[in-house]
C-alpha cells in the first residue's frame, strides 16, 4: 500500500435484472496504486468495473472516491469528479483524427488542454506522429493508446481500464503495461480488469480474484502469484 | 469548329447549367438527410415536407416584405426572407422533436421504428403546408431574371445558339457553395461541430466524454432546418413552389444521399450532382447537339432522348436500386442503407 485508499467500493451487490451478478464485492485502490481484477470468464470482472463507474444499479453497497460518497452519481458526474474510464470495446472515435479524439476526451474542460495533449504524446510518442490520421485506421495497440490517452485528457485521479490488452500482440501488451506503470507513477490510481492474469498481477500492487461476482482472494500481486491455490485454479499451474 | 462550339453551348444551356443548379439543390437536401442519419440515426421521410414548410414560411415572409416595399434590387427578395423561414422551420423541428422523436429516442427504439414515425410526421407536415398555403403553384421569384440572357449571349459571341444563365441558377450555386463551406467549417473546426461528429461516431463514448446528447440533437435539428429551408427556397426560386413537387423531391434526395453513402456529407454532395446530371442527361433530347457534331447527312432524325421527362423519377429510382444491389454503402463508405 502506498497511501490512503483513494477509491473504496464496499459491499457492492447488484445486477442488470432481478438476479444479482455482484455479491457483496469490496475493492479499494490507494493513491498511485495499480489494482488488478482477475478471474475466470463470467466472474463479473467487467460488471464490477461498471458498478464502480456508475453504469450498473446497485441494490446495496457504496462507492467512495477520496472519501466522498459517489454511489448515486452518473458516469458523467464521476468523470467530472476525477474518474476516467476506458471501455473494453468501442473506446475510440474511429472517424476522427487522433488529435480530435484527445480533444473530445477533454471536452468537459474549459481551460487550455494543449498541455495535457502534449503529455499524452510524450507518454505515447507514436500518437504524435499519427495525430492527423483517423483513429480507426490505426493498429490495435495504437488504438488502445488513443483510448487510454482520451481517458487521460480529463486529468483523472483514478483511471479504470477494462481489458486494455485484449486483442493485441504480446510485445504490444508488454509495452502497454509499461505505459500503465508510468501513468501510475504520476500519482494516478489504476483499476484494471485483465485477461492476461499472470502478467497483470506482476505489475499489480493489489490483486482481486473474483469468482461468481464475489471476492475469492485479495492480496498483493506478488502474494497472489505465489499462492498455490490461485496458481492452480486461475493461472494455469 | 463553330459547330462544336454551338454544340457545347446547346449542351451547356440545356444540360450542364440546369443540372448544376438542380444538383446543388439536391446536394443541400441530401446533406440534411445524411446529417439526420449520422447523428439521429434514422432516415427522415419528412425531409421533403420539411423543405416545403421552410419554403412556405419564406414565401409568406417574402410577400410581407414585398407588400412593405422592401426588395433586394436585382436579387430575389426571398433571400432576405430566408433567415425568418429558417427560424420558423427550426422551431417546428425542435417542437416535433420535443413532442415526438424524443419519446422514441428515450426508449432507444430501432431506427426502422423512427423511420415509420417520420412517415407520420411527414403526413402531418404535408397536411399543414397544404392547409396553410394551398396545393397550387406559387411563384415568388422577383428581381433580375437573367445573369446572361440567350439574346445577349448570341450578340456577345456571334454564335447561332444562346446560353442563358438565370439569376436563380447563379444564386443557387453561390449559396450552395457558401452553405457547404460553412457547414464543413462548423463540423471540422468548432468544438460543438466536433462533438457532433463524436456523437455520430460513438454515442456511448461521447456520453463518457461529457458531451450532452440533447444539445447535439438540438443543434442537429437547427442545422437540418437551415439546410432544408435553403434547399427548398432555392428549388422554389429556380422552378416554382408546389407542395406535391416537394414531396416528390424525396426520391432524388434519398437517391443522392444513398449514392454518396448515407452519413457522409461529402458523399451527399457528390450524390446530388450524380443524380442531377443523370436525370437531366437521360431525359434530354440530344438531337440538336448531335446535329452540330455529326457530319452532314448523318444528323439524327429522331429526338435522341433516352427517356421522356415524365419518367425522370425512374432515373433516380434505377440508380438507387443499382447502388443498393452493387454498392450498398455508397461511394463514400457510408452506412449500408
């Protein structure tokens, strides 16, 4: 733990219809920490992200951001409060240029956003070269960089990533993870869902193993990687 | 050589100039259709009648101005009345949205439902316009009739054939260029325009970025009101205003939007000219053009007209069918219709 919890989601229970998907789920992310949610398919990982972001009605439980209760706020209001969300799919504006994607990311801001755009380009240098190209024409890895860059435009203090490495090559995946660590070093807390559990836990300060919408194991990334039960059941030995 | 020039002048007079003007009118109409499709995600069957309503509002304002003795000199008074017509039409469209479309949008109904809803809106607008102004032809063009009349052209050039360019044709093209340039500047350069493109691209992500969908929808309707009214008034000045003709314009306008690629503004413009040139070209009798070009003795005895002008709608319809079969996304990769 590197600080006080910045995000605290307590006892989240809820789902889309009558049946609950999440059962008393609890997650916290400290300032500047990387928290990773892993688990088998259908464990409710993405649903948990949506719940934290206000895209899923909760029957009980609470979400606290920097000590404030934000349980009743809409996703847009949460963005204004300092949360950034990168959806798993359809996370860019394909017909718009890279630069315009970033501008739209900073749509809510009324101040000068050019400094933040430069920071995103420093983080993802390839995007600076391609800034006048349509985002839809980029490779999978570059599109994910645009998606993360767009979410960074509001200068969030918590960045939520839903499977940022889905569908990219292992080399690109490593590079994306490096960038995510870099983002975390600037003091931004990160909560992400990952399919590549082993690699993700390696960079995680905290890992949450979810099974059927409930907490199964919660520990540091290293401890989870060393835990024989977790290895056998979720990391393939 | 003189024969070739004469042939060119005949062609310009009867095909090129009218088709360019007609194409510009269709392009403006198709831009409205394509904008609604891209941002509001449905095909608006009421667009022809929106054009009729806007034109009607402009005609009444024109008559008012004429009665007050206000005119634009050589230019038609209708240009002065245009902003009023646009404002009234914008109010009608915003009211329609508030009353009807918003209900269905909140329910997130399928686009085809909205299409059917727009058919209902079309019938109401259709009735409204006929009820207020009547079903008859209305002429409201005033000012100078010609930029160049056929006789002036003949004395100027000494050719046998004359080329007439009517004021309304000139105004149509100039206005269309200004409107299109302004629209593209708005969509490409302004923050609001970009937010509309973002909303069109990815509605959910636009929401996450803090773009207010209701504001995007409102601005879209205002733009559509402006495009539809301008297109309708230019068409009415160039030809005449008759509610039924405007309803019929729906077919070439849809054909233009679909040929260009639904949702693509550039495509809508190209589509407008493709349809206009096909319609005018296929229904024009080429006898006189060929008479100048072919050697003596080979002049055609018939009219050399592929289709009678009564069948001009068949041209748009045929192009529409061919495009839908072979290239359903249109020339500029729009959504498949």
